[in-house]
C-alpha cells in the first residue's frame, strides 16, 4: 500500500531528506509534484513560485540575476551547504526542472506532432479500428446499427526507451559555477533530449510500435503517384503534387512535415502558381491598421509546420513524413525517479551527472501519418 502524502501548512514544515524521492517514486511522480501535493500553492498566490521554488527560497538559493534590484544568482555550492544538509536534496530535481524548462523555452519539435502525452510508469497501447468505411457514417436507415469505432487496450505495453544524458561536470565544478551558467549547460543537454525523442517518434511513425492493428508503419505515397516522373527527389515537387499529397490525408489533415533540412528547403522553395487565387492568398495580409498581426494564408488545406530531422539512418534522403498532430501519435513519459542516480548525487562526490529520460511513443490512427517517397 502506498504511503499517504501528508499536507503541511508551510514550506518550513517539510523535512527534506532522501525518503522524499522514495515517496515520489512510489506515487509515480516527480519531487516537484510531491512537494506541491504536500504544500499546495494558494490560488491567490501572485508570486509565481511553486512548492519547489519555495524550498529554494527558504534555503537562500537564488537562481537568477536581478541587477536592477542588486540581487545576483548564487553558485552551485548553495546546494551543498554543510550547515544546511537538506539543500543537497533539491539538487537532482533542480537539474531535471531546468532541462524540462529549457525544452519548453527553446521549443520542442514534438509539440507539433504528438497528440497528447501520457505520464506514469507503465503504459498500454490503445487498439483502434479505423477503416476507410468507418470514417464516414452516412445516413443510417431506420433500425440499422450505427457505425462503430472500436477502442480498446492492446495486449502489449508501449516500449519505453531510456535516452540518458551524461554530463561530464564533476562535484568541484558544480560547486563553483554560477547557477545561470549551469542553466546554459543544462539547456544544451535539453537540445540533445529533443533530438533523441524526435528520432524515436519518427522511428515509431515509420516502423510502427508493434502493439496492434493501427501500430504498423505510416502509409507510403510515391512521388510518381502524384504525377511526378523521373525519380528526381523532393526538389522536383510541384505545388499540384503537394496538394495531391495533402488530399491523401482526408478526412485527416496534415499539420506538420518532417524531413532533412535539405529536403525541407527544396520543399519550401517549390514553384507556386502566380496566376491563380492562391497567389493572392499567399500574400501577407497586413492588419496593422486595425491593430492586428500580419497573417500568412498558406494552402487550401491549412498551415503546415516544418520539422527538421537530419538522421538519415531513420529517415532517408528525399523522404518526407506528413503528420496530423491531433490523430497521429501519443507520447508516453515515465515520471518515476531514478533512485540510484538521485541517491548518488545527494550522498557522494561525482565525476559525471547521468540524467535519465524514459520515453516512448505509440501510433493512434495509422492513416493520420503518411510517408512520401521522393525516390519512387
């Protein structure tokens, strides 16, 4: 039976020790989530601090510079104060929080292709029965059964991979580095995490997650099927062939395209009509006179985000992937705590910091993801 989380009246009433990570792991949440459950932020609190921030505040750990008010960030040694041993407890969670924040601040490509995220420790894939016939209900005759969309749990669990990052920064370095500089290092680690996770998502889209009917890889469209002959690659795409590819998604809607930078540049610079209504639609509409922002109208099928991905071992040259963000894939993130690494950071001097990152993806509706083979 899980240990009950006890609420307290203020941050000073929480005893910071290693058992908090054990408790967080038992409940399948982060230390930040656990602290917030123990010491919830009041709805009227305007400080912008959550329970973890309040713990930093009470221990005198200043994370950012505020020259205007003469307040400057401290060094990493603030997490290892001999007179405040509980400060060490916060360091592993501080690293995880800063990496997660950096992914949001710098922009995470997955936000354009993942429908929803599921958080926990073990995940089951969803079985969905989605055929061409079932996508249109039609008029139902009197007494006839309605069309059925079958949704059930797959018998198999989602495959979760650990994309751990090793930062070669020893204990003495962390002691002396200022926290804003440490944040920059962690931002670089976040960039690695973004690329790793995007690669795993692309692999699942192309090869499937292996858990059920809808788990097979994306449908494949050939450039030759769209009216382009000669196997000349993405650079030979025309606007007409692009619209034909978008139409293949119906009733889904392509909202993102994944490809190498070279292929995306070729795609983006394709020749577009100059003598049609589309030429007028693609002209920037200025709303400055009424206080609005400039707007670009793109294709008749809607705006599309371009996602660069340069790993040719996963996605070949002259291949593009189209995704309907709402219906394509689901992300799964393990929120459990790596107790071994966490305990080492708290209790020992170290040479490297290993940051665990366990994620997986599963396909939702196969027809909502399509690969364009530009070589065929």
